[in-house]
């Protein structure tokens, strides 16, 4: 027979201890997962705003570099969620194309325009500042993107999202 000192040296977890640990882990995960989902959606909004900003800056710099008009056009009127393309006006050459945004409950709309043209000086031909709203129905904050007549872009967080 083994003595009790040998049993004390063999330690482990009981089934009850493992069950309590799993229950606590499940409770913590049920609290953390909704927050994580919200974080992912906020990061998607930021990523989409950055992608659009990159396209705007590319359009402006290409217009200046090439000395010709470059147009940034939505694939679906004022609904920019369906993607956009960047073209040289004089030749129709496609410089860049963006696919539709892959996020449910996301809206990306401009106030009035489905396109923005940049001239050889980098200015827009809009005649006034243009504003876009990028929002997700499941996130409280979105992004407001503005392009000034000078072609300068600004991206700001907006709360609540319209």
C-alpha cells in the first residue's frame, strides 16, 4: 500500500474545478464578444475611410502630375458603398478601382455628387465643399469625409452617425 504522502504529491484538477473554470470562461466570453464585434465594425469604418482618402489623394496627385483632369466616380450614383473608380478624363484610362464595401448595415453616401473631378492644379470642379457620411447602424460613431474646393481632404469622427 502507498502511504498518504505519495497521494499528496500527485495533484490535479477535479471535475468540479474544471466545470467551474469553464463556466467562468463562458461568462467572460459572453461579455467580451459583443465588445469585440463593435471594435471590428469601428475598425472597418476607419479602414473604409482611409481607403477612400487614399483614392482622393491619388486622384489629386495624378491630376497634378499628368496635367489633366482625373475623375473619382461612384459605381452607383451617390451610394459610394458600391465602390468607386479613378479615371483619366481625356483618355478614359482606369487608374484604380475599389470593390464594394463588404459590411452589413454600412452606408457611405455623398450629399449631392456621384463623382469628383480634380483639375491639373489639384482643385476640384465642384465649386463648393463636398461631404460624405460613412456609418454603420451597429456603431454609434462614423466618419464624415470632406473635400474642399482646393482638393484637400479631411476625415473626422462623428457621433451620432446620421
